[in-house]
C-alpha cells in the first residue's frame, strides 16, 4: 500500500460518526454503544485492508475510548475486496473475528516480532465465510529458514488455546507460483522435508476451551486435509461438535472414528456428516470405554442399504445415535436384521430411532414407488422373490436340449475359426510373454515410482498421496517434480529421465491434469514405457471426469488397462500392494540368477 494512503488512513482514526459510532481508518466503524464493542469494516473493490495497519490504529483508539474493554471485529468485502492477514492473528482485547466474501493474502506469512508476540490472546471465535485464501510456497520456505522453532510451535497448534469456536465455511485456497516447483533448489526441498518430520514429532497442543469446529461447504480434499491436520495435532478436552456438512465426502476423513481420536476428545457429542456422498455406515467406530453420548448425523447422504453387518454395528453402539434421515433407502432382501430392528423400536427400546418407523424406502421391484419401512414384510416379499427366481430357473431347465447343443457346436466352430485365423498372432504373443518373463529381467531403477500430476492438485499430492505412501511404504523411493527434478535442465528432459528411471509412473488424473500440456507429455512418455514394459503406468483417478474429453491414447489406455479410483474403499490397499511387490522385486538383483545369466543375450539392451 502506498505510504500517502497509509497516512491518509491514520488521519481518519478519530472522526466521530454519530450515535456512538466512530471511524477507525478509512473502511471501519466502531460501535461504542454495543457490548461488547463492535468494529465493522467494509472493504470495497480496489481497496486493500491490512491487519498490521489496523492494529496500529486500534492501539490509539483503545487508549482514547475503549481502555481495557474487549471488542469484536467483522470484515466484509464487496466486489472483490482484498485483505491482508498475517499470522498470528492478535489484537489487544480482540475476542472475535468474522471475515466474509474476501480474498485473503499473507495468511501464510508470519509476524513473530516481540510487539505481536507480547500481545495476550483472548480471541474466542474465528469465522471465515465465502473466502479465498492465497498460499505461496516460497513464503512458507522463507519462514522455515528464518523462524524454524517458532513456526514449528505455531503450525502444530494452529489456533489459540483461548478459542471457543472455529468456523471455515464455503472457502478455498489459491495456490500461486505453479511453475516454481521445477526451479526450487534441492536444498530447500531437504529443509522442507526435515521440517515436516520435526512437525510430526513435536508434541501435541492442548485446546482446552475449543467446543465447536465447523469445516463445511468445502471441496472434499480441503475438508479432509484441514480436519486431519487439526485433529492429529491437538488434544481437545472440551470439544462438543465437529461439523463437516456439505463437503462432497464419499468417505470420512482418516482422523475420524479412530482410537487415536477418542483418546483426544473427552466430551464429543456430535459429528455432523450430513449432505455428503457417504454410501454406508461401516466406518463408524465408538469404543466401549467412551463415556460421552455421541450423535453421528448422516442425513441427506446416499445410503441405500443397511446391511446385516452394519446393523450389528449399529445395535452395538447402544446409547449413541446414528441419524440416517433423508437417505435413498431401498427395500431389499439383504437387510433382514434392519427390518427386525425397526419392529423392536418402541417407547422403551431404541427410542432414539423412532423416526425410522415413518421413513420411506424405494420398492425393490418397481424402483419408483415409496413405502413405509415399518410396513415392509420381509417374509412376504423375500419369499415372493425366491419363488420368482425358482420359476425362472425351471423355465431355463426346460429349454430344448437340441437348441442348446446347436449353440455349443456353433460356438466351438466359431472359436476354432478364430484360432486358425489368428494362430500366428497368438503364437507371437506367447513368445513375447515367455521371453519377457525369462530373457528380459527388469533393470533395477533409481525410483519405485514417479508421481505425475497437475500443479493445481499439488496440495492433495503432497498432503494426502505422498504422506500416506511414506507412512505405509517407508522404503519406497518416490520421485516428485519439486524434490527430484534437476535444476537448470529443461522440463522435457527432466520428465523423460524421471519416467525412464522409475519402475512405475503414478498418473494423478483429474480435470486439471487434462488441461496441462506438461502433464500430457508425462503421460505420453509413461505410455511409451508401458508399451515396452508391462504394467509401468498406473492411473489414479481422483475425481469423476468425462472420458470424451481425453485424448485418444489416454482414453484407449483407460479402456484397456485397470486404473484405481480414489473413491474405492480398497484404494490404498491396492496401490500399496502394487508398489510393495515392485519394491521387493527391485531388491532382488537378477544378476544372481544363473538361469537368466545363461539366457541373457549379448544385446540385452534391445530387450527393453
């Protein structure tokens, strides 16, 4: 901000507005006749509001009017207004901050000056609604170098110990400097890796007063990362509610419903997962020794069936409650225990589930008509279904055997013709298969996997994929742009070397990936390696995309080879299983195999 503008703001500090109101700077008004005193700032398009300048203005105002009184601060932006908020968020006597509709810069910049650190924090409420927060990787690295220990303590705790409520609503992050991942020096990457390891080992923070956490209406990756960071780094002695509604979650974040979570929350009463895309309740775990009464809200999800296994888990929860209102339940024959459970509900037994008696389900036969679940007769409907199946089987058994024999003969002739027509091709494929298995053993690679992704997805890659693989496969060597690309070399050369020196290429496929030219180059090189070496390219589909938007080679690859979907419940088991086999086989050198030594040709390089 220009200096003349700052000085002009300072001159406006003490102008009276009327009715107990005064100006604080150019954009803010202080309402002195409200308890606690309320400061409201309206930031319009083209304005830049700054917390550091506001702190200076408030120091003079408090001495003149507020003295030791506390105040709340509300900031609302109009038409794309920008505000600058550096950490830690501290103001003398400041108890509540609400920010709406703002583009926030410097949020990951830090002011560890003695003046700011000396302010005693009394903030109780933080709320961000409809905001976009800018994140700069280089700024974060700068603070790691300059304020390592202070940053370590602050980021582990993240929020003040005096905080009562923390709300992050319908907001997102804007990652700037997407091209710098190719040019940051290896020394900075080593420093960041060391910092992350130290952050894991640093002791947890005790949030003794925090009662309410809300992270709602976010994208699923942001919601998962933020709640995991918070719960895994803190101890919450007073926490009552975790609200994760409307985040498009297909499954719950990994930090929820774990034994570790229940060790850090003593008074948790509600976990709100409503308005997501969760399909079942199999993830719910509440230990017997947990003393609080927990209500899990799963209303307005996509739960279609309560299986017998899930029903056993539900009944084992006893005094706790699972709310499944407004889910598209289907009356099927696979949930006998669910119907029996509904019949047991009365004023004495399972009163918390009385609402189930009035819930409706979709009729299994028509797929359209709705009926009350309590009116569903398992014995009548499922026996009817069994009789229909038996009738169909009887009709099939009475099919004329001559027609069946004719079909079998026709099929045998067709198979024989196809074998004769393509016999040379089949023989060639067989020779290639057997030669690959014996004559062409894998050359040991420098990396187990190269991760190819769009810069717009790097937060998910760093905080979810990379961290999870490191914890599950500590011996696996992973190649990433920012960590392993050679500084000064051209990007295309770095891509080619990374693919060729890796046993696998993990391609993180998203709509962002499709739009990136560098990502397309990485796919083409990895696809070329797959044609030479079986099972080199492994596609990780992290969101639903329209295959018609893909280029021809990528679309054909997905239609020919198996890929992994992040929404799959077995995603991590399948991925780590594949990489683990690769890691183990890489450790066994083929040079010690005498059979392969004899079969290895002098022009071995032509095999690969």
